[in-house]
């Protein structure tokens, strides 16, 4: 038998080259917007009162516009129509239950432990960091999963499932972890404020996004929706996020300037959280659930990526736009983007390694079978 060498790792196109310019420059743009907002808030005293002159559901009108602006485009991308088809798959129940177990219970509890271990003396920043973990995958996880070669359909369905579950459970879980367990000043926050924030800033754009997707795909066709409408509306999520962060930092300008050390400390649990959750979820999915590699990648990114848009919205509506909780949620978005981008490269490296190992094992298996065949072969006399 002719022996074939193991297949060489596939050299994929640059991950960054597949991203839009807005996505590539998001960490830099966030930093620029934070600096500009801080300087405006510090040197233009009239800016903050003007922003806070009118409010709806406890949030200033400019901030309300920004929060809905960044959520709606993201939810227009969620493939709700895939739900009925994918859940019929044989392994669907196991995959969905595992995703919910990690997203709803394990990941938030892990962040709770990290937050208490690294920020024991900063209850407000700690609450904001915990909110980051409670807000589950919706926004850029679709991008990360696509760049890493995960399963696009399963990513869409897990995002849809988690979005619906968040609508019901985000409020109670956030209140329990930040107020009941956290105690202190956070115990004064009403659970209704958290639930109301979720209903407004996730429920409203969720309904609008699903309705937009259903109506436009029915009227104009799926091809037009995917090739024309989505490319048009997708950048608005990032623009809305940057606008929202600008408003927040205008209002927090003075407090931020005097609180830089705590801001750096707030980043510590986040830097530990993202790679840890990704790696543990990947190992569990691949070796315990025995999922295919591309499904393990999808599970890992949906477990690691967080809905920082919703987190910012809830933190602002619940604790106030000038709160340290809201500030911590912004730090979360700043840290998440570069860390998850690095995890995309890590997953591509793992894929090459995984395919190489599989090829070698296949070759060894074939060689062993050939050897056994020769040993048992009966040679007949001529």
C-alpha cells in the first residue's frame, strides 16, 4: 500500500483581513471615544446637564437612543428562522442544554468568583463586572465564530436561544449575583429596575429585529435581505456602541480622571475570564460531549462572548449613567474585543493541530490494519 503523509495544516487567510474596518479598529475606536468623551465631560461643564435634561424609563434620551441603536442591528442578524430546523437534529438537545448550562450558570458563577477574588474592596466595579458575564452572547460572537470557522447555523441558533432565555432570566440572575450575594450598597437596587431594563433594552429591539427579519425576507426575499440590508445595517451596531460610550464618558469625565487605578484593576478579572471560559468550554465540548471540532468552536465562542450592549444598557438604567457599575461595563467591552480576536487565532491554530493529529491517527490505524491483514493471510501452495 502506498503510504501517504499526514495532511499539512491549512494556512487560512488572515483573520483580520476578513473583518470590516469598523470591527478591526473597534478597540482603538473605543479608546479614542473614551478619551474624547472624558475630555468633553471635564472641560465642557454644560455637556452633561444638556444630555441629562430629559429622560425615559430612567435613562436620558440621548443615551436611550444610543442603547437601542446598538442593539437593533445585532438582533436583525439573528437567524430565528433556523430554530425549527436545527432543533430536530439528533444531537440538538444535548448541544442546547450544554450551552445553557455554561451560559446561564457556570460562566456567571465563574466571573462571580473572579470578581470577588480580584475586587473584594470595590463592590460597585465588582457588580458591573458580574453583569458583563450575565449578559450572554449576541453581538460580535457571530463575527468571531465565522472568523474561527465555527458552525454558522448552530451559532445562529445558540444566539437566538440565549437571547430568548436572557429576556426571562437576565434580571433575576443579575439581581441574585450582584445584590443578594453581593450585598452592600447593591442590595438597595430593586429587581424590577433590572427586569425593566432587560425588557426595554433587549425585549424591544429583539421584537423589532425579529419582525424586521421576518417581514423584509418575506417581502424582498432572503437574498436581498442577506446581501443588501444586513451589510447596510450591520455597521450601525458598532456606530451605536461608540456613540453610547461617548455619551457615557461625557457624563463620567471627572470621576474617570480621578479613578484610573481602579479602572485598571477592573480589567484584571476580565482578562482572566475570557480565555479561561473559552478553553474550558472547548475541552468539555470536544472531549466530554464528543462534539465535532466546528461545533466545539461555536460552543466556546457563544460561552465566552458577552452581550456588552445589554450589559451597558442595564448598568446605566439600573445604577445610573455616572455609576461605577456602568463604567465597569464599558471596560468589559474594551477588553473583550482584543481578547476574543486573539482567541480566534488560537482556535485556528488548534484546528490545524487537531486536523494533523487526526491525519496521523488515521494513517496509524490503516497501517495497523494492513499489518494484521498480512499476519493472518493464508499462503496457498502453487
